[in-house]
């Protein structure tokens, strides 16, 4: 799977990018036909503490799954997105099996 990380209006450090790549690539364990994972990292100017937004989109044959979370850190937001996508992937795979 190809994972692309886009940091919008700031420069993400390599540690953060590697962390997100590892998390998103673990979705392959549940469904190995995932083609691309795209991650968008943004800072929300409005709120004080929970101003880190992570959006994760994964593309599979015939399906696109998406999750968006806002937390105190990009790592936490990415982690919650991957958890939400794991549930969606399992549900999608279950539909394929029937």
C-alpha cells in the first residue's frame, strides 16, 4: 500500500510521518487489497488545546473509506482515525464475504 502524508500549512517532522505510515499500513493486516492511504494533517485555528486534525482516506477496489478526528496531538488523532477505519474495513470485508 502506498501511504501519502500531507501536512497543510506546516512542516511535519519525519518522526510524525513515520508514525502515521506505520499506523495506516497496519490496516493491510485486515484487508490486503488496500491500494492507497492518504493522510491530511491540519491545525485548527479556532480551538485552544484540541487543535490537531487528522483525516485519513483509504482507497480499495470499488470503495473509499474516510475518517476524521480532532485531538490534542496528531499521533492521537491519527490513532483514532486508524481505529475507526479498522472497523470500516472489517465491515466492508464482511460484506464481501457474504
